[in-house]
């Protein structure tokens, strides 16, 4: 039995942070970071059956071309992903009345739609990137037992090629869902290796007033190559989603609209258009 202190429920029986009850989510779920982006997706729906919000976690469930889909905002960063992934899993795999794990487990399909900056000059602004692997530069996932799911050879190559300072913790590499990759791929999507940072400024190599531990890290990541797999972009959620998804038995894939190119110093002239195009692309693929 799971103690009340370990899985907290609200007085109405909903899970504490995301404010949801079993049955209020679909098996196909789209993650966005920004709560205001939820309705930019669900405006395309045929109908909306349910809406709730608590803090930055806004959720809407409805149908698109007959397909039941949930859209949820996660907020920013691996710490928020830890909350969302664990609480979503509890909705489908824990009997909240008895506080026991169900005998038959449910696998969710989770697709993150985000914005990101490209690390490669040949991946231009307004293009789409599908993350085949997530590289975690944060330490959140190391709180779990991840050795059996991590791509240790790729981790070792990254540590060696970037001369990674282990005082910042050991990076982890987790593969995305092959099933979702096949379901969502097309010839117009770049595939690659996505870095997940634990912050926006120093952890991503940005300098405003504070010096950073490794000013050359972005250049090292640009040139990273493991058997032809190179780093394509840098953001703040994918590695954590992939790791917790794999541990919990869910299928996860991250798609990003590239709105900045760090290699060329350029920024999209219309980032909202790029995101809207990625939203429609993803909805249509999920509805097929």
C-alpha cells in the first residue's frame, strides 16, 4: 500500500499537483511547456470534454478527427517533468482507492511539442527535430535506478569528447520510443540527439553577468558525434521525459520546432507559425 505522504491526493480524490482523476486523460497525450499553448492545440479539436488547471499544469481532453487526445502543460524543466510523469502514471497504474499498484499496467503515448534552439548550422530555423535520444545534463533522473535503461556507451563518448566535469554529475542518455518515431516520422523532420539542460542560462552556455564553468561546452556539443549520431538541439525536458517514461513503461517522443540557431546566431522571423505548423502535423499523425 502506498502511503498518503508518498502519493498525495486532493480532498476530491484528484492527484495533488496535476489535479486529475482517473478517466480524465486519454491514452494519447501531448505535452507542452507553456500553459497558454494548450488551447493553441485544442482549438483544432472537434470537441473538448474536460478542462482543469492547477498552478502551471493545465489539462484539456477532447477529440480530434475522432481520436481522443489529452493536452497538458508541464511547465519548464526536469523537476516539473518528475511531477507530471509520476502523477500521470499513478492515474492509470495505481488504484487510488486502495493505494495499490494495478496488476494490469497501462502504457501511455506521450508526445512533447516544444520549441528549441538548433546546435547545427544545417538545421535551420522553422524546421522540425525529432529526438531519437535524450541527453540529460541535469541530475534529476539519477535519483532513480536508470543503469539498465541508459545508453552507457553514448554517455561515455559524450563525457570523453566534451571533457565533462563530473562535479556537475554524470550525464545520462535515454532512447525515445521507436514505435512513436515510426508513427510520427516523415522526410521533412530532422532526427537527432537532444540535450536536456537543468537551466536556461548557465546550463545552456548563456552568459549575462555570471561566468560559467565551461565556456566551450556548446562548441564541444556541436561537434559531438557517436557512430553518426550528432547533437541537434538543446532544451529542458526531453531527457527527463524519456527516462521516466521508459522506467514507467510509457512510450515517449519529443518533437521540437526550431526557433533559434545557436550556430548561426539567427532567430525565426515568425516562431509562432513554426509552432502552429508542428502542432497541426502532430495532431494529424496521432489521428491517423
